[in-house]
C-alpha cells in the first residue's frame, strides 16, 4: 500500500479547511468566511481503496494549515511555525489557490465574481485588477494606495512561494472553488501561477461541489511512497476531542461576532467530564426518550483582549454568549453523540496575541503535554 503526509498550503481563505473536510468526509476543521479561522495544523486521515489497474490502496494524512501571511503578532508567528512543522513532515504539498482571485492579487468575494465576457475585470491583464475602490482614480494618493495594495499582494504570494521553494517533494497546484468561475477565467490564472513555480501537476477542484476530488486523490496516491498506515484505519483526525470542542465554540464566536472580536478570541476547555456510561449507538428515528442519552459536562473559557470585546461577547443581558453557547452545544452534541451541558465564561487577557507564552499555551499539543504532566504529579 501507499501512505504519506500531504500538507495543504495556501493564502488565508483559499478553501483549505473546506477541502480537508470534503476529503475526510466529516467536519474535521472549522470553516468560516473570515480569514485566519485555522490556527493550528490539523490532520485528516483518508483511506483510499485500491482501484484495479489504477492504483494500490493508500492512507493519506492530509494536514490542514493556517493561511500563509507575513506575521505581525506572536499569534501570527505561532501560525507560521505550524505551517513550517507541517512542511517538515510531508511527502507531498498541495498549494491551494482561490480560483476567484485575480492574477497576482487576493480573492474577490463571491458576490463580486464577474458575470461574463471580456468586460470581466482583471482576470488576464495586470492593469485593472485591483479591488481597491475606484472612485477618484487619477488622484495621486489613490494611485499610490492601489500600487501599494498590488505590491503587497504580490509580495504575499512571493512569501508563499518562498516556503515551498527548495522542497524536495512534489508540489501540486490546486485551484479550488471552481464552481464560482468559468474555464476561460481559470486558465489564465493557472497559466500565471505555473510561470512562478514548477508544479508537479495542476488539479482544479471544487470542495463544495466535490468536483475533481477523485482525480486529486488518484494523483496523490500515484505520487506517494510505499508504506504502512500512520494511523489506525478508523481514525479520522489527530485532534483530541476536547480540542475539537474548543474549535466548535470558536467557530460560533467567528460566526456570531464581527470586527476585531473573532481575531482577539481564544477558547480553552477548562473541564471536560465524559459520561460514565458510554454513548449508545445513534438513536433510531422515532425512538422515544432522548433524555436517556448520557451527559457530557464541559466548561470553557473564552479569552479576549479588552473589556469592550468582553461586553460584545456577553451581549445585552448575556444574549450573545447564550447564542454562542446554544449554537456550539448543538454541534458538540452531534460530534460526541451525547447530551452536552456547556458552561461558558469570558476572561480578559490584555494583548494575549502578543504573548508567546500565552499563545503557546493554546496549542493542544502543549495542552496534552501539560495534562499528562499534571496526571503524573497526582
Ligand atoms: N463556492 C465555494 N466556496 C468555497 C469552496 N471552498 C471553500 N469555500 C468557502 O471559502 C471560505 C473559506 O473557506 P476555508 O475552508 O475556511 O478557507 P481556509 O482559510 O483556506 O481554510 C468559506 O466561506 C468557504 O465556504 C468551494 O469549493 N466553493
Ligand atoms: Mg482554514
């Protein structure tokens, strides 16, 4: 059989976590429309059955990573370390590119996808593609900011390419979200990217429509080395349950709040009491007595940086925190297959994103070490 690690790399919001989930067939990583949703590397384990005359069976360990961006805070630096770690142990790399983005630039939002025709701005030329506001074109200040914007995006691309240059493994280019663009728009983007890097292959996909995923899996299996499984056959991810639970709570925060709050929030599980009786198999439809399901008790702290953010997270009369808790609880119940009692509280930790010590304490790998250490101490 074949086996190996496949690192999923790309700019923020490229669609990395959505692809991971589509390939794993389950929600392994949280997904939102906001950039920098993913903060840690996350493995999703995919078993591929042998196809006679095509390829042998395989276990592919996909590793989702935070979006590549030049770091400014300690949190950013931690995310970059996660990317480097994912690149250290990999047999193959996928560079995901949002197919709706313009050449040399970042993505445009779904609502801005051009309808059709040569009038569709900027997919081919480098001249007219800037998404900065067009009012006042000609004014020197606007021209300058447009230039800066373009230079900045190009340099973020360059930053990504610098991470893969010199890797001694195959790197595939994977344009994703192709459900949002037409072929005539996709080809020039692929062309431009192929000029910047010598990719071992190009496989366009839509994670949302599950388009191209079979081809992607086949090409990956063909490129992977012979080897045995890294994880048991039925294991889906390397994340412990309590981290997935923390992520589901963070996902609700990302969805329920705006401005700085999502980026300044972190979730730490303080208590996780599994039921003494294991959860029974999923209930049959119409089967009565859902109350008999065992109960998991979870307490979590939501960290933010300022009193104002705390007030937003709590909301009027606690309404926001309640909405976050209710939404998260439903997701956690379906993940765990138990009823869940979820207790949330908000803690202000000024400037935590600038504290390397605090940022590292959020890392579940570090948290596991600490939990193991605490146990030994008992
Ligand atoms: N239409 C469409 N949207 C997608 C696709 N893949 C991801 N998205 C959306 O793009 C946004 C960012 O996705 P996410 O997976 O979190 O990106 P990441 O930051 O690279 O992990 C989310 O709103 C997704 O729903 C796709 O194949 N088609
Ligand atoms: Mg992500």
